[in-house]
């Protein structure tokens, strides 16, 4: 199959430095809409991927994201938001990034170029065939990611891949690849833009749909949110008010007693 780094193609826009702020914004916005449409075309494959993940997690398995640069940061972000949003154990969804936590704040030179390191990082978490590993790489060529996914396949670990180039090494290595082709970036090669937006949209879908399937949403409310600040306590109280038809003060007292929305609903008399 032919492979071309569409994400590295020359931008359809030129002389950007001569454009007004309004013109720049209009161009970026137009390209962002292409990213949304590209994700929509992949919904059937995303559905299959999520179904596989749900099956693994229901059996006690974990979901891993592994990436480098922007892709890695997006995976870590999505994983880190699961515990406060859905009340999950931090070990249920784990994000790994080439170069480790320091790479969240600044670029770590050459961290993504080692095809062995991704698998080593996964082994630090005792990854096995009960887990599901998703590689994230806009280019689909990142050695850190592709090497990790290949080793997972060798060890009978189910894999997915999120990439923005068709027929890439990551797509070829993944059992359940998602190829969301967004085209050239507004600024040539700046895949933190459309490619990053598309990846973030898909990650939102993966964890949100998975958690709903696991029963961590009731109606349209997050009944397992961790009440770690005043805003979330207030949100939890309002969820209880609606769910149990009680006033605000009663809801707050119930939360203080039961420490969670779920338990407050279960023990309401």
C-alpha cells in the first residue's frame, strides 16, 4: 500500500504573515471543521474499537494510551481526567508519553525515536493480554509508539491506533486502527492543530462512551464524580436534587454522610 505523510503536505494557505487576524482565524476555523468531519467518517471503526475496550475493562483489564509529543500529551490528559470525572481508579486508564512526565511540559529531544522504549514503559505497568493499548501518533510513524504496538501484538495484547495518515506503520501494526485523515495543516506540519483536534475528539469518545457502558453515568449525569472542590460539590448536590427531588441543603447533608452521589442515591429512603 502507498503511504504518504499527508500531515506534512504543504498548507493550502500561504503568505500567512501578510494576513489579518480575522483572515487567520477564518482559515483556522475552516480547517477545524474539516477535522470534525473527518472524525465523523470514522465512527463505525471507533464503535468497534470502543466495544473491544469495554469488553476488556469489564473483565478487569486496563486501557493504555501511548504517544509522543502532542499525541502523548493528549493521551495523558484524557487518562488523567477519568478519575475526577467518572470516579475511576487511576490505574484503569493510563497515559504514557515518550520522555516521561517531564515531556508534558517541554520537548524531550529524541525521546520518540527509540522503538524499544515504549514497550519498556508499558512493562513498568505489567501490561498483559488482559489490557488494551492504543497508540496515538498523527504521523503514524513515531518509533516509540509503533515499536510498542508491535510488541503488544507479539504478546497477544489487543491494540488500537489513532493516526492522521492512511496506511501508516501504526495503522499496519494496530489490530483496530483509526485513520482520521484531516489533510495538510494550516501551518505546514503543525500537527498539534487539526490532527491534534481530531485525536482529542476521538479520545473524548473513547473514554466517555466506555464509561457510560460501564455504568458510570446515570441519565446524563456523572454520578461518580470526585467531589474535590466546591464546584464539584455543588454539581453533585444539584444532581442529587434532580434525581431524588430534594432541596439543596438536604442534598449537601446526604453527600456529607455518604461521600458519593451513587451511595446517596442508593441509600435514600
